[in-house]
């Protein structure tokens, strides 16, 4: 059954998707037109086979790859059986990605091989133009919102690709300045609308090791930073002149923080550098316990209340219990997983009346592991239960 056609390379290709019985689905991209851009001749087809994913519980931990003759990855199949197919042009640049349900992400390039347009399966794309140095000069998203970029440093030297000195939108201009080491030294934000106010900015200073030593905000207030002989941040002076002192053990763990009022926060660690004890200024103690894999098993707060954690053989969290100081169970939550994805949870609050204690949820995901739906069931104080469903969509 032909479900429809969609532009793949801006009018130069169509994609038809056929779905039959569960199993393999035929996906065919038919090309015609610009042979140089397509890289497959003036006309041609590429066939894909998209397998139905395994049922929940049908676990696999293997990701498989297929390659073309020059080593490009053309098929990637994840542990759940979902496949993504990629088509390349004659220069081995990816032109389109086809996901397990026929969604297409496509790219076009200019004569220098720079990507000038990227479109998702819904046809929403971003256009990019470049300057003579190959740096991004302007981007326009699918809604027509434009951003322009400038790169000139204060001394006239050209800035680098990753360090624009100016970013303009329709309403704001962000200006950046860099020192001789191309580290950010100041920035300024200016509202360019009719209701524009004064420009706001801040400056930063560094030591010879490249560490930030001060930040001055738009109002001239400075925050300063000091370091010990090991390069660890040891002192912070806030905008009001108050100092925070930080001390470390021989392994680099923070063991004491003294704030501007002289109050101390102290920390203790085990031989694996895991936090096992935290003491607040008034003597409140929080303790932590771990299993052999380093998973947190137990947390006891200053009031003697306990949180207990359980895990499966894959170190996935399966249960959390909240106990009062008298060890009575107060709350409990359990978790169900499919590989690395949380697919359901159930929670009980025993402080609530009978019949009003349990909440639960189920979650669904797309072939890329992104959450697409979540249904939450909650107790209703009126006596019944009610559910809320959330659906999520993605542009690419």
C-alpha cells in the first residue's frame, strides 16, 4: 500500500513506503534529476528493508551496521530492531537518513561541500550561508527566524569558527570580545527593538594558567576566584566582599566549605572517593551507603529518615523505599525497564487513605529512544481514579 510520497532532495526525489504483514516493510526512494547532487546517476532507486521491532521483552543488546563499498555506514540497526538507512552522494556526504517508519532527514550542500540546508521528516528545515572563510554567516530556521554572525576580533584579526564576536537576531545583538588566547573576556547584550534599554555586559579576567580570576557584571560588581597550588578553586569572593573558602583532601575531594558567614559544611568519603557523610553547620548529619558497584543503597537524613534503593543485575534502579525514623514504610516506588528505557513505574504513598495510595505510569518511545507518550494514573480524592496522557513530537 502506497502511503504517500515526500520530497527527499527538494523536488528531485520521492519516497514511497509500503507496509504489509508484520515483518519487513519495503521502502523505496526513487530518484531523478540532478545526477551530480544525487550521486546515483540521473535516475535510479534505492531499496530498504525496515524490520518490525521485537515485542516488549524481546531483548537484544546488539547494534549492527552495514557499509557500502567505500566504508560509509548505510544501515544501523539498534538493539530493539529499529533500523536507520543512510544515502550518500558521490562525494560520500550523507544526503538523507530514513528511519524505521519512513521518516526522512535530508541535507543539501554548496559547491564547497558545506551543508546549506537540513530538513527533517516534516519538511521543516534550516538554511545556512557562509563567509569567505567557511564560517557560518547566517542561519534561517523553518519558521523564518534568522541569526547573523560576525567574527572580527578587536585587533582586526579574523575570529575562529567556534568563536563568533557578534550574534544578531531581529531583536537582540550579542557582542563578545576575546583576549590573545581567544578566551572570552567580555560580552554585551543589546536590545535592538524600539523599546531598547541600555546595553548590558560583563567582563572576565584570567590568570596565566587560563583559569577565571574575576567576573564583573553590568553594574560593575566583581566576583573573584582564587586557586591553590594544585589548581583547585580554593577561594570565592562574592560581589559584597564575602569570602567562601574551599579545602580538599589529598585525593582532590572537597572536605570543607566555609561560607562568607563562617559556617562550615564538611564532607567525608570512602576509599573509592564516594561521599559517605555530610555535616551541615548546625551539626545535621546525612549518611550514604553503596553496593560493590557504586550504586547508592541507603541515604539517612539528619532526622533519621531513610531512603533505600534496589537495583537489578544491570544496575538499573528497580525500587525506592522511604522509611520514617521508626523504620515504618512511608512511600515506595518501583520501576520497570526495557533495555535502557523506563517503560513503567508504580508508586504508593501509605500516608494517604486506603484506595488513594497508588499512582502509576506507562511510557512509550520511538525507534530512536525518544519518549512519545506517557500515561499517568492518579488517585482522585473524590473516590475514583483519573488518568492524564501526554504525547511528544520531534522535528527531526
